C-alpha cells in the first residue's frame, strides 16, 4: 500500500501544483489589468509588479483549498479513466481505505499551509503594507476618512483617544492627534503633532500644539457667561512623551486583515483590544478560522473522493472538474457567508468558523459511504417496493 500511496500522492501533488499555479496566474493577471490605471510617474509599472509579487502568498493561502479540490479531482479522475482505481479496489482497498490514503496524502499539504499561514503570509502582508505606504502613501485596511483611531486607558485612570492620519513604512506616524479624558468623559487636552515615533512603551511626539481646556469651561459654556479667565490655552512645545500601550506591530495589525496575521500577532492584538474594551469579535473569529483551515483542506480532498469515484465512460473528466469547481466555489461562498452572518448575528466564533466545514465533511463522508455501499442500498431499496419483490 505504501507504493500505491506514493503513486497517488505524486499524481495529486502534480495536478494540484498545476491548478494552483494557473489560478494564481489568472488572479494576478486580472489584478494587474485592474491596477494599470494607477501606473504613473510616481508609481511605475515595476512597483506594481513588486506589489503583486508580495500578494502571491496571500493568494496562495486563499486558493489552496480550491486548488487542492480541483487537482485531486483531476488526478483521481485520470486514474479512474485508466482503470487504476479499479485495480486498487480489486487489490483489497475499500472506499474508506482509499479515503484514508487521501487524508494521509493531505498531511504534507496541511503542514505547508500552516507554515504559509504563520510565517510567509504575515511577512509578505507586512511588506506589502509597507510598500503601499512608501509607494502610494496609503493602506486600505481599517482606515477611515479621518485616519486610524485607537483608544487606551491612561496611567491616571482616564481615557486617551489617538488619531493617526498617516502611517509610515518605518513604523512612525504623521498628522497625529491625541484627545485626553481624565474622568473618562470630559475632554481636557487635545494635542496635535506633525510626527511621532514609538520607543520602549512611549510615544514621542514632535512639533506639538497643545490645547488645554480649563476645568470650568463646561459651566461657563452652559451658562453662557463672560469670564475673565480663558477657557482654553494653546501652547507650542517641541516634543512631548506619553506612556502608551501602542507599538508599531499593533499599528500594523490595525491595517492588516485578521486572517493574514499570525496567531501570535492575533493573540497580542486581541489582548490589546480586550484591555481597552474594544470589539475583538472579528479577530477571535479569525483565530478559529485559522485553526479550522487545515480541516478545510481535509474537507476539500474528501469532497473530491466521491466525485472522482463516479464511473463515466465519456466526458467524465470535464463533468467532474466542472462539478468540482461548482462545489468548491459554493463551499467558499458559504464559508464567507457564514463569516458575515455570524458577525452580524453575534454567533459564537467556533460556530462561525467550523459549521460550514462540519456540514461539508458530513455530506462528503455520506457520499463516500453511499458510493461504497450503493449495490446493497440499491437491493434494499428495490426489495421495499412490491414490484421489486415480484420481479425477484
């Protein structure tokens, strides 16, 4: 059986590699065509190629499940057409035994996917974000029209809101605003800085304009009375240093898609969000989806098994590939729909991440079982009908 497993693995790996490369090339080509209108003097074509090269690991991570499904269908359908699967079955390999061989074959793919998810993709995404900041001066993820917003507690028990207008590739920031609420609700100080940098748990702001609101400003404005004391004082200072829990890594985490982050980065960012009483549901779901990603690959190769076992005399390969593409696309859309619906209706993260995979795995195993026992099931079904008994 070891020889048969190696032969199956070689066929599946070869077909999957061809399919994944074709899908990555297709998606990269469409993205290049779509982004050609952004090419100019400040953003040359070589920069666009570089950004698309950095996007390859993320595309590989997204397309690997569908590529494994289509590649497995192609490989197994080819073996079925050459009657090699029949030889395996005649030699004593059952349908479930063949499925176990497919699961064993998928283990190296799962290990490679984990390395891709935890090492290569996060590094490439950070480099991609830095390159976008350097070449285009912007990053799409997590940015409002007014910039990036962060909230954190102050050492004195108050609340601080930080608005970053622009992130730099070096991890520094520009167009920085800081709003301080000592009691939690009343604004006392608003500081503006041209630039800022992080060092040893501190935010160092340069060229700061500090607006301090007097404690009695609220009462003066409420009573509409004229006072001899100014309700706000404006001072200009060269630099100001404040203690902060923000780091360049957490700033980068703000602009990355949660699924593109490593588990360690997600854990750190979730701890930061929980500490500052911010919503972390999206990140928690991303953690569960990363845990379920290897299971997704198993689901895909399990779906490929019953489709490939179907015996067709003519046009079988094309029909099976088409059916596999439909199933893979449908499963991918269902997975994304479950994510959005789960976030909308506050489903538990484990349900949002695992429910589509569990449902697809159950249906695939049921299909394998029915194809393995189709003759006995047919005879039992026939015996239930009156004309079936008379025919016997």
